[in-house]
C-alpha cells in the first residue's frame, strides 16, 4: 500500500518512518530505542513498521 505523505504532518511521517518526531532518533515499534548503526539489526525500526 502506498502512502501519500502529503496527507500527514511531519511528526506523523517521522513516526511512520520509525523516528522519534522530537529528536529524529530512530526507534523501534513502541518507541523503543533503536540499536546503533552497525548493531545486531540495523534498520529494524523502519523495516518492522512497513
């Protein structure tokens, strides 16, 4: 399913992309902290939300 990001606020778009809208930090589902780049599963915050 394609999402028209023009219909979402910046905060909603950031959240949908797995980022904390206030800090821009990548987070996993439920707002958990994302492992550092090069960690055991980089990108998990984004891929699990798709």
